[in-house]
């Protein structure tokens, strides 16, 4: 619940501040580099008990003629699963190619709300490929290639001509994983417009 209230406050402040910034946005051919950090699934209660569930990503964003944009990037996701008194980590190393289209934006083109879809492919490892657990139990899953897709909603608020704040919600859906096929990510990020 705290994250929801913090998100509402951040969005409100950005919307109020956005009216003061005026510049051209979403120019075709503009390219930006973005860094995102997200919580994964029930990350709020698991941070204390299981060492945290998180995603960190680096991506390149390119704007198109119709105000849409392509996003190409890489992600690292770590999620823990409870086993007795231990936390067993699952990690994803993925590449992503996505397309986002803005469906709502202000007159000054400072804040954009976009919807999109990404294709994902990568590698999944459980317990860092160590099959034996501390009590002698054996994991059936060591590591494998995975693929899937991710629908997303994203808010992009320009703080200046070159910097933008990102807030996004994504649902990652994977095939080939034997340990959880669905992961919800709620995150923030920062984007720098290169040209």
C-alpha cells in the first residue's frame, strides 16, 4: 500500500512540475538510454525475509514518426522462493525488444502515458545452478533458456530537454520456465536523450 501512495505522490508532483517545462518531445529519430529498477511480485513483504526480489534493466529507446517508440534492452531479474527457513534464488538474464505507443499526454508534451508489448528471451537459473540444497534435497531445475512476452504501461515525464523520469508496470510471461511463469514488475527509471 505504501508503494501505491508514494507512486501517486510522485506522479502528482511530476504532473504539476511538467507545466513549467516546454520543449519539443518525441521527435522522430531521437534516441535515449534508460536505466530502470523494479520490484518483482510480492517484493514488499519479501525484502526483509528473502533478501529482496528486484529487476534492473538498461535499454535504448528510439522515437518514431507516429510518436511511438521502440525499446531494446537487457534485464536482470532476481526472485527468491521460500524453502523451509532458506531463500532459494531464481535469476533471469533476458534481452528485450518492445514497442510502446502513447495514448495520453498533456498539451505541452511533458508527460506521456504509453502502452506496449515486448518480446523477451534469455536464460533462467535456479539456486545459481547448484542442485543440492543445504539439507540434502535436490532441485530438479538447474537452468534453461526461456522466452516470452511482456505487456506494459509506462509514464514518461520529462524533467528537462534531456532527462525524463519513468514509472512503469509490466507483466512478464515466460514459457520454458519450470519455476513460475508470471512475474509482475513495478518500477521507476531515468532516461537520458542522447540526440
